[in-house]
C-alpha cells in the first residue's frame, strides 16, 4: 500500500527558500512549494506505507535546518 501526505512546514524567519531546497533533496518528497499563510512551505510526500511516511517526516523533514514545526495531512483517495 502506498500513501501520500501534504506536510505543512513552519520555518524560521526568511528561511522558506532554504527549507524548500533541502526538502526537494529528500527521497519521497515529490513537490515542495513556498506559500503564504501560517505555514511557509507545503510538501507533497509519497511513501510505501504509514511507517515509512512517519520516518520521512520525523527523521528527515523535521531534521532540516530552520524547520520549526510540521503538520502532516494524509491524502484520502
């Protein structure tokens, strides 16, 4: 079973582009866009299953320098 999720990322001030560039280097990140609003970057992540998705978010995305917090929304289709 494969799973996709949108990961909303809050970054340190003026670091959205830096975070976007690093997210695009992570395996499973299909897209990362700088946006306006309460979050600074939204990434579309694909993984083989929920366990792998969790590992990508916690071990890779949250470890990116200048990331303050994330919110993960799993795609339900």
